[in-house]
C-alpha cells in the first residue's frame, strides 16, 4: 500500500509539473504571437502609440506572466521588454519601475545588464534628473561587466560636464551632416542650436565657445531662428574680439539685422506657436522698436573702420551703399551700372 501511495504521489507531482510547464509554454506562445503583431504594426506605422490596444494586450500579457511565473527565467526578460516599451512611449515612471524590478530581483538574468543601462539613462535624462541613482546603476554595471558593451556609456556618465556637452555637440554635428544631401533636418538643427546656446553661456572661457557661437549663428539663421543667430554672433562681437572670424561675424550680424530680423519680428508677432520656450528671454516690446537698418549700418561701418584692407571690403561697401533702399531701385541702379560698363567697353 505504501509503495502505491508514493507511486501515485509521484505521478500527481509529475502531472502537476507538466500542467505548469504547459501553462508557461502556452503563455509564452501567446506573447510571441503578440510580439510579432506589434512589431509588424510598428514597422508599418513607425509609431509606438499606433495600435495601442494591441500593444496594451502585449503589456498585459507580460505583466500577467511575471505575476504567475515569478521564478521563471523568462520573467525578467518580459519585465525588461515592458520597461523598454514604456521607455519608447515616454512613460518614464513605468519604464523605470519595471527595469528596477529586474535589477532588484534578477541579477543573474541576461536582461540584467541592459536593465541597468536603460534605467540609468532614464535617471540621467531631463525627464528624471536623479543623478545619484544613475551613478549607482552605472557603477553597478562597471563593477559587474567591466568589459561589457555598455562600458563606454557608463564611463561617459562620470566625465566632466563640459567634456560631456562637447561630446554631445560632436555627435549631433555628425548626425546633421550624415543626413540626405541638400536636406536639413530642422528638428536636429534646432536641438543643436540649443546646445550651442547652452554651452557658450555655461562655458564662455572654453576654447570651443567662439567657434560654437559662429557655427551656431549660421545654423540658427538657416532655420529662420534669427533671434538666436544674433544672440550667438553678439557673444563673439562682445567677448571674443581676437577670434579669427570676427570680421565675418560683423558681416553676418549686419546681414541678419538688415535682411532677416524684420521678417522674424513679423512672424513672431503674428504667430503665437512661433514663440518657443527657447525665446523665454525675448523682450518683444523692446525689440519691436529697434531700427534694424540702423543696427546693420553700425556693423557695416565698424567693419570698414576696423578692416580697411579686408578682402570682403568691396562687398561691405556695396551693401552699405544700397542699405535701406527699395529693392527695385537697387536693381535699376545695377542695370544702369551694367549698361555703363558695356558702353565703356564698346
């Protein structure tokens, strides 16, 4: 009788184990199918919020699995995937919550190193700014995975802020240059202008600041952000008199004052959506009364006074000669000069 009891007990245990494994496999198969559907939908729509009901089903399936099978090796992987999806949805709170579960409970999981890096990047972003926690997680990563693929990213966190900003600017410059020829990524250009403004304001003594001011001014002007172009070029005008492109900066300022700033002001006054947070220091009433032609004249005349032998002198003299005149009058004068030259050559 005792032998039969143990026999049936073992059979019952094995049956229960098989049922549990079957339930896990069934849940995993359902999740795999949902993952394929979501991936196909995202590839088609290029938007994490598209087909949100389908994505919601997948997130629920991940959560349900992690609750029912807490000890299963697949659970930390699903928790990490949940964190990744919430990260893409910009739901930073939910993303960090699920990533922290992997970090706290599944140190031996293959999802652990990626969870450390992604959670740290969230804490090291403007969305959270928990530098202490970010530092703790990056230290954990470097200690556990000294030769891991994320080593450079983790070490980058501990570099001086000035060096980190220079590196970000360099990466953004590369991204902007790598775009399709003849097509400017305006969103990236806007972000880079913000970086130039922030860097040159924070580190005015840096050897890079004058060049960042000059390049940033040109970039801002090219995307119609004349106010920021002037802010950047005026920093050269006021602070970096020995900068090798100081003469060109005077000319850039003159042209921006003369040709673009009046248009910028009209747009700013006409369109409320044009007023970004970037222009929080924009003094509308003060700038509305500025005589932009007079400002341009000041720059042209200063250029001629300081650089009488400069190769750009003829261009500046011509610009000064026609400054403030009606465009039709300028064209007429040009045609008259061309006709005079032709008669002299006959």
